[in-house]
């Protein structure tokens, strides 16, 4: 068959009121029909023809597009079971000679597009809930390295005494929270400067602040 004849035969597979015995003449006797999502696999035309005849639901198809050439064709369609909202489906058909040797069918429900942040990455609802519970306002969402730092800082703030965390939940001093996070980063990185609450970290004991050291003459 040429491409036009194959296209007409594929359309006939999904028409309402089709004769299953007639349409399945397009399959080889040892053809395979498989559904990867559910794990179902039928080997032999008689097996999947009997299954389709006994299928309990009324299935309605609407073809959206057919593409292919030679021995490989794709049918994109909408599938509805007993009048339910349509699902999106794709049938990948492989031919051997003039008949179908293998048909692989995928189906999926419609879904809404995911919300994205300023960087274009999808926003994570779970990550937003975690930030709200932990009070990690100084961490940037999407940074995996920031999460353990924020957890440690929140734990330090909850256990601190006389440091603004006396309520046993979290510090209500936002600048103190930022300073705690920055101190943790400072201790791990081994250097650098942090600012929290509008000031700088105090210099180590026994050393002079670089801004207060006298200039050499």
C-alpha cells in the first residue's frame, strides 16, 4: 500500500460503528498490541480482537493528526470512555509489508501548565510549604545547599537563650536570623564577610579590625 492507502486504513480503525472483524484484517496474525503505561501486552490478533469485543466501556475516538511514512505511523487522538472527559492518546503503528505488525498505545489525562518562577523553573509547592514552616526567609528557593543551612540556623535560633529566640519557636528578630545564617556560611567557607542587622561580624579575639589599624608610614 502507498501512504494514502495506509492513512485511510488507519482512519478506519477509529471510526464509529466500525466492524472490528473487518478492521482487524489490517493486522498480521502474530501482531502485538501493547500498553506500556499499564503493562498490558497482547500477542496474536485473536487475543486482542477478543479483548476489544468484550471491552465493557463504550470508547469514542477523535483523530487529531496522523503522521508517518512507509512502515512507521503515529495517530494522535482524543479518547473518551462512557462519555467521560477525553484523554490524549498516541498510537504508534509499525507495519510489516501491507499489514500491522505492532501497535503501541499511550494515553494521558489533560493537565494544567505548571507555574514557573522568575528563572523559568517550575515552582515547587512542597518547597514553599517548607520555607513557610521553617521561617527560612533568607534562603533562595530552588537552592538545595541552602536547605541544610537554613535548618541548622532555625535549630540554633530555637535553642538559643537570650538571643531573641526565647519564645521556643523561632526568633522574631529578622536581622538576627539573617546573621545566624551568614555566620554558619562564614564558618563553613572559612572566610569572607557577612552582614546582618546592618553591621559586620566582629573580628576574632585578639585581632584588630582592618578599618581601625593604623596606616604604616
